[in-house]
C-alpha cells in the first residue's frame, strides 16, 4: 500500500507484557515481567509492573491485553543513506562476474552512478523512490530514521535530498533526522581539489541548508579516498559556528584519526570504525561520542577487519548499530537482520544489539531525552512483538514477528 493508516490511540494502557524497557540507568534489557505501559497524550505516563499501575490511570484509560507478548522501545535506524536515485544491482552483478573496482568505475559505476541517478530526480521523485525502503523499515517496528545527503555533490542536489527527507516525515508516521553529508566524496570536476570543493560547495551548501531548516547534524567521510582530518576540521568548524552537531564516517578502511577528531568536537557519533585503535575507543568513551557499527557494509564489502568491540567495551564507549542503507555498499533495509549480523560477525550480545537499535541509537542522534527507552515522560514510541523472549529478535534470520507498531502513542500499520 502507498500510505500508512493510523488509528488514534494516543492515550491508553498496554498491559500483560514482558517489558524490555532498556532504561538509561541499566546496561541490560531492564526486563519487567507482568508489565504495563500507560500512555497519555502520546507520552509515557507509567512503565513498570502492572501491580504498581496507579489507580487513577487504570480507572480512566482503556486497557489493551497484550497476552504476554514482548514490548520494546520502537527501533531507531541511526545511520542511513535512504534517499537516493537508482540502484547498483548491475555493479553488484559485475563484481560477482569478476570485474574489478577500476573496471566498474570505467563503465560509470561506483558513487558516480548514484550521483548521476540522484541528480536526475526531482524532490518528489526522490520521495517516491525512498518510500518503499522507508516502509520496509517501519514494518519492522522502526519509529525514527536518520537520513543523510551526500549523493548530490552540488548545492541544489544536496538540498533536494534533504528536502525529500523532510517530506518523508509528512508522508508517514515517522521521526526523520537529517544529516548534511556533502563532504562524502569529491565530484569529478573537483578531482584533486578537495579544498576548493569544500569552499565552493560544502560550506555554502551548509549555510543554505541551515537557513532552510533542513539540517539536524553535519556528517563527513574521513578516509584516504575521501577527506582528510584537516579538511573535515574545516567542515566541523563551520558547523560549530552555526550551532549544528556533528558526526563522522571514520576508520572504515584505515585509521586516519577521524574518531579522535570526532571525539574532540564532541560529535554525536563516529561510524564504521573497523580500523579504530584502543586510543580512539578511549577518546570516544571520554567524549560520550557513540560508536555506530555497520555490519551491512562489513558484509557487503566482505571485510576481514572487525571493529574493536572489546576495546570499545573496555573503554566504556556507547555502541549503536544501524543498517547504513545505501545503494552501493549496504543495500540493507532491515534492523532485525542488522542485529543478527552484529551478533554473528561482531559478537555483540543480545542486550547490546537491542540497545544498539533503541537506547544507543537514540543517543547517537541526540534524542535520548525523547525516545529510545520506555521511561516516563518520553514519547510513546513502542514495538509489540509476537515472541516470548527478546533474544528471538536477534536470533531469527529473515523473520519479522512485529505485532503492533506504536508511534507517539498511536498504533500504525500497513
């Protein structure tokens, strides 16, 4: 279907639950047996054991018996490139048939093809292209999605990607968070002139996007094939002057010190991190910058270098996980599969996986005060599952047990 239907239920009680609250004062699932959640005007008024439910709430609110199902916070995909034109299925096929990266690039493949396809679409066409991907995420209990620009590489196209992201929030019951990622790659006409590209496109484009209210955060790709720490510093300084938080693609293919740079700027997150060292992990922990791991790209690129999960744990860093949904290196639109990949490849625990798509994902977007856990005062963004144990959400592959998705207190469904 092309549109979500909603049934108003902004107030009510969800009872007879196994409740995984993911509370901020605990490191585990904070599971409550025989739990209940009361919602008033779209916000959580009570979360705990049903026997402790205040009498005034139980008297005045309609109750739904959840029949011992598991409830979690609604999921959050904190790193996506959801808005883009075209796909790279043909490039995928060529790689399977033995073509090298250089051969694919010579035929117009790689990011060049995504930039060309994205630039060819209007804002409305970008919205229509992204909706099936967004709907797939929402159907797995996702309430919040971060969407980056970065396939325009000129000012107007970058703005159009962000405009499309904003429009998606009007088409569906979802919270969209935008990230300006013009410092993603250097277009062909600026080859070898990264500094000029930043001066001519990235910085003035950021000013224009900020003036239009299109930017929630500023991102960049710090890598040998993209931008140096010195070049990213220029972008971050400009973002800081505008009062916009930053985040960074860092240490995916090599260790350039991007994570330390992100930590120095108090970034919301540093993402990928396969080549992060122990010093970088400690820097992230000290700054409370969230480490976002992206197993979809690890899988699609057949990487061998694992992110240093033990170093992140030892440092006390916060760990989130996300799909990295993009046309080239992670054509993934499932947070359920992302959790299974994170457990299988990276050996994250069940609690780490579920926290990674709820509490820590909210933290990575600067939204922990609003969503990501089931706690009083927060938005009632909830997911009810046809399962007996939260571990089933991580364990199963290709199976979606969602019973009900609740966004701001309202049931939503396809």
